[in-house]
C-alpha cells in the first residue's frame, strides 16, 4: 500500500485556506489537515511555503490525435498539461477522422489509456447526419463528457447549420451539449465586405470579421434551442460584452441548465496585441477590443461566467506563419493556464480561492465529474503544489508542447509548479516526469 504525506502546506479548497498535512493512500485522499504521522513506508513531501490546490480540469482542448499528429498528440499535450498543473482534460472531436461515431470515440479512449499522463474524456462530435450515433451516446452519459456542436465554420465539416438537425439534436441528446457559437452567414458577409475594401487582410482584421454580432447571434440561437428542448447547454469560449446578458448569476451553478466558459487568452490578450503577435493569437472566436476583456473579467468575478478553460489548439510554427487568410486559428495554452491566472492573483484581479473555484470546482460541478475537482477525503488525489514566490519565464527551452512555441514566450509568470499528482501518483515533480502510470478515464454522476 502506497502512502504519501504532504507536510505543512496551505491547502486551498472550497473557499478556505487550511494549513497542515494531507495524506494520500494509493490513489485517494485519506486525510486532510492537522499533523499526520503514520508508521511504515511513506513518501513525505515538504510543503512549507507552498500552496496545494485541486488539479486543474480543462474542459476544452484539442490534442490533434488521430490524424493531425504533426501538430500534437495525446501523449505530448497531456504531458505539457500535467507540467502546468492540469490533471484532467476534455478533448474535442475535430480530429481526422472526426469523432462522429461511438467506435471512433472509443478508439480515442483506447489511445489515451496507453499514452495520457492526465485523466481524460472526449466529446462526441455532431454533424448534419449522425443523429443515430448521437442517440447511441445517450447510453454512455456516465462515461463521456458531452456532445460538441460547432455552430460556426471553425473546423470545416463539423459545422452543423441545418436547423432541423439542430432541433433534433437538442431535443434528443441526454448529454451535456457544448457549443462553439459563431454565426456563419454574418461571418461570411463580414469577410466579403472587408475583402472588397482591403484585398490583403491581416491578423488585426480578425475581430472585425468575427465580430460581436457573429458571436451573439449564434449564442442566442443556441440558448433558444436549449430552452425549447430543456437541454443542458454549455457555451464555450465567450468573448463579447453583448453575450454576457444571456447568462445569469442568480442561481447556483449546480442548478443552472445553461452555463458558460471563458478562456485564458481572452482574459489576457486584446486586439491591441495583434500588432505584436499577429497570427500567433489568431483564434476562433477572435480576441477582441479591450472593453470586451474588461467585461469578461467582470462576468467571471460575479459568476455569470462559470469556468476558465484554454481551448488549447496547437499548430506548427509554419502553419502560423502563412498569410492571414491561410494561417491556422488556435493557440497552445494548456501548460501555462494556471501560471498565467496566478499572475492575475498576484495582481489582485482575482483571489486564489476564486481561481480554484473556476478552474477546478466549477468544471467538476458543471460536468458532474465523479470524485474529482475538490480536495476532499475519499476523492481522487488530483493535486497541484505551486510555489507562488518562485517566478519563471516562459521560453522555448521549457515548453513541452509538440509544436514548441507559445504566444506567451518571454512572459514571466509569478509561480512555479512544484508537483502534480494524478490519482495519487507524482506524475511531475521538480521538473521531472514519472511516466510509470497513465491517467484514467473520467466518469460522471449522471442519472
């Protein structure tokens, strides 16, 4: 039997700070707080001066496997994730082939079982003609995180634009439905109008083409579908002030049927950064003007926005160096999301307990993840120890993504990830990976 004691640390959990020890027995948290001493063989870790947090749960990543492994793989990106304190991820279906069937979805699970250092789940993809497979997925609602609908052309053939299909999907799916909301006709009209005026488009034009109306109209439609059908809807990567009127903070998260997410890059960058970073920060939906970022922060802090995620979407450096129209959209972020947000803790923008709520507790609550997302006795020991007084600078030398670049290069974060525990196993400690155990499939408390 394996025991680990983390000694004399500051545990941040459920709005509280607890100083003391924590005992891990095999893969679970056995005891929290006080001074813990046990007989026999025990792995003891000194936690003095550090903070112990529940591991980050990232509900939106793109790890590119199968079919796009020149950009990334489940192995490479999960490795980067745990180096950044992310212990569980939910991955999107726009791989090659897309995860449109149960069989294809299970192939991804099988690959993760033998190559992911983090815990994992995968979204079922939606197309205009896979309703039969979606109905089959209802039988697996305790085993898969949700259904993904691209209500915008971010990923080509995953666009679902048939209103009859959308009505059927919202009406028949018993899974959480996660949506990428951008209105295709408005986006195409904006693009055509700007292209006539300016033949050589550039990255700074991206938020003009994919503007506030593109996002709002699609989010509004998704909510109408959900309300008509009583669906459980989660809208991904909100980027605009106007959309925020669609969400409420008047009821607890556990009772919400419509929830929303904000991503770290939309909390950090603004349209002013295109001049410096160009296509490096081209993503869908677009990074927009500073007043949108300010509104997102306000809505995050007052709980209209429920979750912080990354939409981690790696592309090769060469794919990002093409001209604006051909440069791929997406940013690699999963390794640095926690450290980046700890920058805003240090700046006084958000408290550490609130950050833990948005990056660990809320994803677990929103998706009804079984026995994870909190530091509780009996829960899986998915933990991250951070030294908030040990800054480090993001550089190519310490990036673990397969693509080997980040739009955050040169940025100094105020904290270092000292240890990451996945199911009680120290998968990353003091800069060293231990790949002797893989992560596990996430399960869900759904009826």
